[in-house]
C-alpha cells in the first residue's frame, strides 16, 4: 500500500514544479507578455475571426508551454477583436492594465479563500475596502454593502434579486408588480428579470427624450396609470451610460419619482459608474446616490481585465437577507452580521480572489490617474464629435460620457447602405475597430472611447481612416 501511494506521488510530481522549472516557465510567460505589450500599438484592433481546427487544443495530449504560447500567438491573440488595442473603439471596450495581472498571478499562486471571513479576514478585508471605496465615491451612506462579481450582468442579477426579496415579489404579487425601463436598458437586465423569476411582471418601456434618456414625464404617466389600475410599482431601472449612445438618464428626477411611488430604484452604471471619479463630470451624475442599488464595472471604466463587476445596495441588510445561508459544515464560520463575508452577499461561495487585481492597481497608481484617464476619454470623444461634423457627418446628441453616434448622409440619400459599407471597410482595414447600432430605423456608427490606451493619436488616426474610406465608399456606390 505505502509503495503504491509513493508510486502515485512520483507520477504526479510535475504538479509541483521545482524552482528552476518555475523560473523557466515564468520567463517564457514574461517574454510572451512583453512581446505582446511592446507591439500593442502596431497590432491590429481587429482581425477577421478565424475558427480553430479540431484537434488544435486537444486535452490529454502533453505539450510544452512554448507550443501553447504559439497557439495563443497565432490563434487567440491575432483573432477577432483585440480589446487591449488602443484602436478598440467598438462596443464598450475593456482594459487590462498590467498591474492587475500581478494581482491575478498572486491570487492564483497563494490561492487565498476570499469567500468567507473566517477563512481569511485579510482577503475579505481587501474586498470590503474596495466596496467601501466604491460606495463612498458614489455617495451612498455607510449602511451600504456590496459585492465584487464577475461582471455587470451578474451584478445586475444580484441587485434585481435583492429588490425582489425586499419587495416580497412572489406568487400572485408578480402579476401586479410593475417594472419600468427603456428601450436603451441593457439586455442583461431582461435576462436578470427572467432568471429571477420575474418575467411575468408587467414591464413598461418608458419613452425616451431626444437625447435617448428616459422621459420622466412618461415615467410619471405610466406609474399613475398603473396605480389607478391597482398595480404596484415595483422596480425602476435607470441607465447611467447606455451602450448605444452613452446617455445618462435623469438620475435625480427618477430618484424622486421612485421615492414617491415606493418602487425600488436601480441604476445600471456598469459603464458610466466610475466616471464619478472625475470632479468635472460630477454634475452629470447627480442623483446616483438617490438609488437603492447600483452596478458599476471595474473591467470597463477602471480598465481592469475582464471578470470584474461591482454591485452595491444602499441598505446593505437587504442584500444580506437575500443571499445569506447557513450550512452545518460551515459551523466554524462565526455567522452574524459582524462577520459579513462575500458569500453572504452573492450567489457564490468559493470564488476567485478578485479584489487583488483591483486593490493592487488602485494602491500602486493612486486613484487620481484613473480620474485623469477617464476625463481624457471624455474629452477625446468630445473632440471626435467636433471633428466628425467637420467631415460632413450627421451626429447624435453631444456625448455625456465617452460614446457618441454619427452617420454620413450621401447625396443619393441611401444613408443606411452607405454607413453599413463604411463600417465594413473600417473593420476590414483593422487598424481601429468600431461597431454600429440602429436607432429609429437609422443605421448609426458608434465610437466608444474606454480603452486606457486610446489617446489623441488614435482618434486622429481614426479620422484619417474615415476620410480615406469615405471616398472609397462613394466610389463603390456610384
Ligand atoms: C457592459 C454593460 C452591462 C453588462 O455587463 P458585463 O460586465 O458585460 O456582464 C450591463 N449594462 C451596461 C450599461 C453595460 O455597459
């Protein structure tokens, strides 16, 4: 028996590489990441996606790290959208600041358990501190509690679940509890409503004003109508930075209406939330603190790698009530509100120690650099908004944050066709990546300046690309 055990120990020993092997592997990893970072400005923002061949990544076949890095180099890091590129101006770009990688590396190596306070008070303290900081910059009181989730979708699901439980929306009540949102509400909210078992709640799509913001008169109209019909306003969802146009709903006015009606007020600020770091922009964000819950994504506007969302509930006890459970095998975990852990505030138990990738950059760089970078993105978008009009483009509303929409209306009037072709050509060129949307049956091109590497020279490059492609599209359509 002992011999057999020792035999298996020897057979599995490569799971614990020795110092020289570790150094060899780390050296290859560092060289790969250096090669990536040193060439990032020259890399394409978009490569037309190519499917991998079957067998390329077969599990069960031992390969060297070098071979795997070669797969990454050719099949992953030169394929589709490059979110790390300064030229990524589509959707809501991501970040991936280098110092966050140090947090991820250490979190994986030390594998501290950050789900429960008794398992690691230090790790939980870091995550609590990050929530505490996030709640303080949006102006929530210290009754707030929150969670670092894997992203905005899960963060929104957590907030909606909490609202459901606080408002006791179940059984017959579901059919009489109304939800208010707009056409510009992110689709993950619809998903969350369904996952939370609320798809039979009457949902009102509140009208938009000419800036694609929620029309609060229309919200009032719906609420009055519903109340007269014996329905109960349950949930109002505002967007702080919509995906299509970056519009901020009138947060404060909606807060007032929510309070009068008794509805739970949720703000989806996945994209716009951390812009509150910019003092210059705070006026636009007044009323964030009038909500009951809010979501903001550090993997967007704090430039962290993907997999980082934040949800905060103003009266934190409701979040605890919604997600706290006990189990016999957790009897050593000192339950009680004095010892609140991430596992008490989210569906997760064992989880990635995400806080480390947020804590290290915030502490290492300070918060002011994030403020400067965000304000730069806002100004770059305003600059672009001016320049694109000089090229004869029609534009949507002035940018609230760092997204705007524009389209070219050619003399022949076939604008949708023209702009579709223009986007296709820009994407095929690949130096920058932009995406499009449709509003009121019009095809609009978007620009979203969120990648921390996007600077003035990227925007100037994009403008020169547009000039170049504009004449090509004109030629090909004639
Ligand atoms: C990105 C985004 C989401 C979804 O968040 P994920 O992190 O992609 O899951 C939700 N709402 C808004 C407004 C967003 O910008």
